[in-house]
C-alpha cells in the first residue's frame, strides 16, 4: 500500500517533539494508511455504519476533505468553533499545515468553505496549529513554524464574504513569541496563555506565556509562569492547559484564576490571578506516565480528565487510557481512576461538555464517554472516521473535535482526510 505522505509528515513532526527523528516514534499502529474516499452525504448510523464509517449512536452530517478547505500540502490538525450571535451562524475554525480555514455551518449538511487565513509571512508550514476564540476574535499559534507569532483575526469579517473562498490577512499579529504549541484562553478574564513557546521574546521556558487580550486587536505581554518541577527539560514546559475562574469546592482558592497544565511528566496546577506573581499550587505525576498531553475539567471544577499520548504506543496500558483526577483539593490533586476505552488507539484531544467527554483518539476516531459517574466513565457512542485503520496505537487519524455548538453538531478533524461534522443520534 502506498504511504500517506500527509500522515508521515505528521509523524515526523511528532517525533521531533520527543527529540528523535521520524523513526523515533515508529509507526506503532499501522501509520501510513491512505485517506479514505469520502462519503459526503448525510447518513444515519444504522446497523453499525453511517455510510462506510463504523459508528454507534452518532450520525454523519457532512464532510470536507483537506483539499476542500484549502490544503494543498501537509496535514489537517486542530479546530475550534465560533457562533456569530448576530446571525446565529456556527463556524468551524479548522487548522491545517498551511493556515486556518473558516467553514460556515449555516446549513451543516452543506458546509461552506468561506476562506483561509494563511500562516504568517516568513513562517514555516508547521504541523501544529491551534486556535481559540475571545470576543469574536480568533487567536492562532503554530508550533515548529519559526517566526509565526500569534495571529489575531476578527471573525465578524466572515459576515462580509462575497465570493468564497477568500484569502484573508490577520487583523493583528502578536510577536512576543515565535512558535507555540498551543494557545489557551480564559474568556472570562480576557487572558491568553501561549504554551510550549519557543523563539521570539520570552518563551517562559515553554510554560505559560501570559497575554492580555481584553483589547483583542492589541495583545500585550503580561508575565510568565513555569514550574521547573515538571516537564522533561527542567524548564516547566506546558504542552496544553485549561485556565478558569475557579468555582469548585476548595474554598481557599474559589474565585481565583487557576490553570491546570498537562506538563509532559505531571499535572501542574497554578494560581495565575496576579500575573506579576503567579504561584504553583501542585505538581503531581501518575503511574505509568509516558507523556501528559492534554486535559479538561468537568463543569463543577471537581474532576479533570487527562490523556497520555504515548502510554498506548509504548505498551504501558492495555487500551486507550484516560486518567481521572480528583481536583477538589487544588493543593493535593489525586489520580483516582484510569478509564480504559474500548480500543487500543492512542488518544489525543478531549473535551468535556455537561456529563459527556468527547475524545479524538487517532485511529479510533471520535469517542463519546459518559462521565455522569465522575470516577467511572463509560463509552456510550462513537464515530470512526478512520474506517480502514486498525484501532491500534499510532499517530495518524483523529486529531481534535469541537463539541460545544448549541445545534449539537460536532466537528472532528482527521489528519489525512479533512473535517467531519456529526451529530449524536436522536436516541442519545
């Protein structure tokens, strides 16, 4: 079978993250499969299939290939969403190696590619791109991209697209960093946190590079936080994080701005309320830690669900593992359970909405897990947009998802195939 050059490019880049060449993370689960031919029609999940896609409890709404969102070379990566409160239109903001694609879901069965914001002039086409939203503006970073900075894009400009697809220019560019692995935003406070930064100004050791975005068009550096007790390099590198105004049961910290970092080797918890004097609260590892990758809080701020990106590929666990953290005491977080999924696929990004967790698990696609019993998650639905994959460990397939649209449409990106739009079946 011919190699999927997009997937191989992604694997090579991921290998560099761990300080090894493209063979350092070796095709552990059949990486290199060809992208599937799309079935673009809306399909109900019936008798375990939606068109050609294995499923349970999730229907296919629509699909756009990488080429249909402006990608001519490279891979599709992260995504986020924006709802235009003036028009009611939901928008998918889809990252890929060449820029950020804007997709209108006014008619989700016929998604419209409105245009692209290319990567910053002079930057390289990095395999990672991350997008978050605050006050009708998208904030975009890229890793391994050289002098990319943080792009700012006024999303209300999408209302005036007359001849799609258009090529857009950034509304503003923050150049206090060059590359960054991820961008985290606390919409309640109006602060962004670039993590895994390198080059440019103060990279903050790859920890939290704090940016005031309350005036979105004029971002301003606000300080650093890094806990050198975490990460592989001794600098406090943060791979991903979630930052909130804390409203959980730990009275001592209630009302403070708290960041929960997935820091390669540990969960890092910090109080960043005072940007000039942020404080570490806790740094705790967990059994069989390979790479603490990303996590998300439940809405009560009592539990955090974390994925470890390499424990499956390294044979450290029996199946896709999600670490369940009890964070009711912010100074003493406890890993209380491991949720082992129904496949052996490597996990990537996950998000929590209500009593459900939405996981993008590379070869196994989108998995929906009930967390109604917080310490005892149960998989309740899936849509495998990688139907020719083995569901084994490996770094090709589902990258991310966005489950927060009020319409119930869920976006899910596939490294080699594009972006899928799905919806939970009515019975769920």
